């Protein structure tokens, strides 16, 4: 009996020692590898590790949060970090939040630090291998391909479109000056109108399926936020059984089909048009979709690749501009 107790005590001690050793390398209850400095020096003073509300890292800190609550959570985290870059530990993946300009500069100038974390995988069903998610050689090729489409001179050519849509936006506000206006619906409409006409060359307001496309994009973003706020929903089987999987796939098809039709229509129009030249006889720069179609003619990208870049740009710009317009 005494021997059995001694053996159990030794085994418990060994297991405890092993767990402590593993815990130095991994955040066990979050199933994530701990971040360490290259030279082995302590993280403290370089990066702030924000503790979670539970023993499971930060996994349940954002559970069931709305987009507004999530935005406030991120702002509060910045305050707690006192202006330093900080770490969260989520399921299988630590998240490094870049705050300082010095850290951001090092990342932005790197041509190797381009692989995104696990949260971006939630966007892949919609964006595919678009520029935001792609990595390695594909990322370099696509970035080089798309850079001319966002030259400052190109953006200046779209000022009339921006002014027209801004006037429409202001007119709506004036007509409802004594009423409440739901900006969460109005601003995305304004944003998508701008993006569709400048990047794709189509007026969303003139298309029968335009309103349906707007609703699909908004629904996709809502589901993405819901999944981002619940680590269990990252996994497809759980999302399929307990999440908004069917609704999500329906909206994905609507958005993908709409983009594909626009691309096919634009391709047909491009074949019918002659090459336009400016007053000085030089070839005019293309907007984004024109640039992609030109690259397709050169064998640098296929139809699915164009769809991925269009979907990436539509979701990225709508998500990026909306909060900026709301917050001023």
C-alpha cells in the first residue's frame, strides 16, 4: 500500500513537472504556443500580454459580442496596454496586436511577414485567395499586378463619382433632418456605391440585384463577426451544426454570382472597345477590374482569381470605410 502511494506521488510529481515545463512553451488551456523573443529575453517591457477573463486565455473575452462591443473591447485593450503592442491568446493561435509605429514600420516594410493569422481564415470562403489572405509568390504577383490601379492619378479621375455619391448621401440626411436615420444601413449603401462604380465600373443603384447584393454583403460580415467572437465557431463542423451555416452559404452564393456576372459583363465590354489613349498619346492607366482583365489577357490570372480579388476589395473597402465614416 505504501509503495503504491509512493509510486502515485512520484507520478503526480512527474506529471506536474512536465505540465509546468510544457506551460512555459505553450499556453495549455488555450492550446496555443507562447510567444517568445528571438534572443530569449523576457517579453515584459517589449510586449504587453493582456490577461483573459478566464483561465482559458482570451478565448471567452469576446463571446457573443456585437460589432459595437467588439470595437469598444479593442479600444479598451489599447488603453490597458498603455500604447504598447500587445498579445492575446486565442484557441490554437496567439494574436499580436501592433500598436507602436516602430513595430508597424518593421512589418509593413517586410516582404516575408505577410501570412495572416487564423481569424482571417473566416474570410476565405468569401475572399478566396485574394490579396488580403494570399501569401508567398501569389501575394507578390497580385500586389505587383494591382498596384497601378491605385495610383494617385487614378483616384483623381474618380472625384466626380465621389462627389455624386456624397451629394446623394447628404440629400438623404437633409430629407430626414427631423427623423432618425439608421446609419448602419445608409453608410454601407453609400460605401458600396462608391466602390462598385470606381473599381468595377457599375452603378449599383441602377441594377435590379443591387439591393440584394448589399444585403448579402452585410449578412456575410455579420456572420464573420459572430464566428470571430466564438472560438468554437471557427471549426466548420460546429459552425455547420450550431451556427448560421445555411444562411451563410446562401449569401456567399449571392455575392459570388453577382461579382462573377459583373466580371463577365465587363470582359465582354472590354473586347468591344478599342484601346483608349490620352491627349499625349500614352496608354491610360486602368481601374482595378480593367487591370485584372488586362492581366487575364496576358495569362497572369484566371476568372476565379479575378473573382477573388473583386470579392476581397468589396468586403475589405466596405468594412474599412464604414467605421471610419461612422467615427469621423
